[in-house]
C-alpha cells in the first residue's frame, strides 16, 4: 500500500511538473492546425532528446527551450528524485520503475494534444541499455507519426564542475546538493561512462551537436529552435 501511495505521489509530481509555467508552460496547447480547405490537420509530434555528460546544462537549456517553444520539458530528475528517496540509484527496482514511468509518460504525450516534449538524460555509449532505451522511447513517438530530434551538448570538464554548483541545478536536483558527493559522481562517471558521441554520430530524424562552453542556456535554446524549425 505504501508503495502504491508513493507512486501516486510521484505521478502527481510529474503531472505538476508539466503544468508548472516555470518549466513546461500550459498543458492545454493543441497540436492541430487548420489546412487550406478549412479541415483540421494534426501536426507532427516532436520528441526532442538533449543528452550530454553531467552538468553540461541539459535541464537549463530545456527550461529555456520550453519557454520559447510550445514543447514541454521532461527532465530526467522529475522521476528520479522521488524514487531516490526510496531506492538506491543502482537498485534494479529503481531502474525498472524509472523506465516504466518514462514509457508511460511518453505514451500519454504521444497520444495527447501536446505538441511534443524535450527530454534530457545521460547517454552512456559504453552501455547498450542506453541505445535500447532511446530506441524504445523514439518508437513510441514514431508509431504516432512523430519526429525524433536529438541534441548533444558538449562542454569542458572544468566548466561542468562549476555548473555542478549552480543554484538552478541544486534547486531541481536535490540529490546533488551534497557538492562533495555530486562532484565525486561526476568525476567517477567521467572515467567509467562514455557520455560523448563519436564525430560521425547521427541519430533520429535530425541531429545537432553544440559546444556550449561559452554560450548561455538561452543562446543554446535559440540555436536549437532555429535549427529544428521549432
């Protein structure tokens, strides 16, 4: 019973996150438009993935992108934070729940009146699980006629270590508020994970790589908007 109540609470947080004007805007926007014959024409659903290493700025860019487009932001920690209060990160129950809830949210978005979603996460190229997950999520939107757009953010380690301490990151990601611990996680993953693609990497219907060492999150968001025609 306690687990069920906790999951209901989690779903409430996710729904609240999508209706929060600070991150996702109004949930009532439609994906249809009127064609030349006066008939309603459904717009293509957009699944936009932003990936990159820890503290590269994925969530912050996603927040700005959701403000200048009609796409909703679904950042990785919207699900992870509530579950981390119950499970360890490497607990198989945690992994199972994260994947199940992600798929549930994506399926509802793909079949809703929402224009689309910006999703952020760490793609580990040393693990086949990351690729299989992206394939699974993408197919949810593809089967509804949607487009899959992918953005890779790249920044130097010293820049990311500074960003790891920013107020916005710590506000939305409580698990990183212990700076000493979060820096250790960042550096450990830097050694054991491969979170940047090869130069010839390409995924989805359209792909963009951005080096954002010296760019603001809003500048990056505008670049993404212009490139994909959002």
